[in-house]
C-alpha cells in the first residue's frame, strides 16, 4: 500500500499505526472530476481506523471533562510529499473514520466527493471502505444546497479578490483575465448541488466537458458571473421541488459507522451499550405491567 511504502522510505511522518490501518484512499482534484489527466501533483483523501481506545477513550480509563484529556486523533495531513522512486508529488489528508463520517453528515463537499470518485481513482479500499462506498448515498441530502453554494461563493470571492497569486496562477490570470481553476470549482459545486437534488446521486465526471471549457478559458468572467447568478436562482426552485431528504438520517448513518467499527475491531458489545430494539422494550413493558397488576 502506498502509505506503507512511503513510511518505510521515511518520506512521510504519520502516526505509526496509520499506514497499516488506512482503509480508504482515493485520488481527488482535477483527475477525479475528469478535467485533467496530469498526475504530476496528486491529492489523496481517505480515512483510517484508529486504535480502539482512541475511538472509545473510556477503555483507557479517561473520564470526559475530568483531569488530563488525551488528544483524540482526527486527521493527518502532509503536503508536497516527494515519491522516492519518481517525480510524483503527493498531498495527503487522512481522517479518523469517526471524523470522516461526521463531516460527511455535515455535507462537507470534499469528503462527499471522495466517496463518489471514479473507481480508477481509488488507490486503496478494504472491505470496510467498500461498505461505506456501497452506502454512500445515505450522506446525500438537500442540505448540500446550502453547503455547496457557500463553497461556490468562496471560490467566486477568490476570483474577484485575488491578491498576490502564485506564479502559476498569475500566468493563468494574465492569460484569461481571471483564475480558471477557481472558476471551474465554482461551477462544479453548483452543478453538483443540482445533480444531487435532482438525481439523488453524484457522478463527478458528468459535467467534465463544461469544466474543461472553463479551464481552457472559454468563458469570460462576465459570463461566469451571470451563469452563477442564474444557476443559484434555479437551485432555489430545485430545492423546493426536490424529494430528497432534508438532512441525512443521523441514526442510520450512526448504525453504518458502528457496522464499520465492528467489521474492523470485532464485537463492540463490551464497549458500548446498544439499542436493544423494540422487542426488548416490549418485554420490559410487559414485565412492568405484570408487576403492578
């Protein structure tokens, strides 16, 4: 696995347990959106299974809110990692599965996208990761309307208020009059929100030809701004008409998380108290009624 090889070569410095317990790693960025085949710089996102007592700190005797609290692992990231055998550069972001699920529950666009990358972009996927990918639509909801629009606004703000761009971005701005990378991300986010609310699914490459045209500088800044304004108006109507859930069902997502944890760690019966279900509750009620007859 890539992380193990890089760790062995001392090219990365994650927590010692992380490379062997990373269960999902996928290529993101322009390659995932079908906009570029250039793999000189590669962004990789994923999630890992921390040691059990990091997920359930009471196992090591910690009482939340009392005394010294042991730091929780949430994510590891390392950028501009040079491959020891090629000119490949990597940017890594690997989350705890718990943090990953929470951010997906909150409609983080980048992490939602990471579950819908084309199969060719998946670098590493264990059975736990396959369970998550098979159930990835559980994270989709109309809440994407607000979150993705906010991210799109941030991209547009960067276009309008760009200051001191890097040399590579400065050349793009001088050639086209604006930063085409920010522009294509702005359009992509709005189109993704539309797609999720209308199809209840997400194909990251569906609009790749439009995004390629933007990256080539075929849209003027005025056209981009007018398009974004009209698309936002359309999204308001789509939101009202969409039959997709308002938000992900937290209990169903939590059950999926517990299923993944049990698949990796084994039974959690001695770790957490689970819902005993309706049958057990009915039995308790019958016993209580019998007691007072």
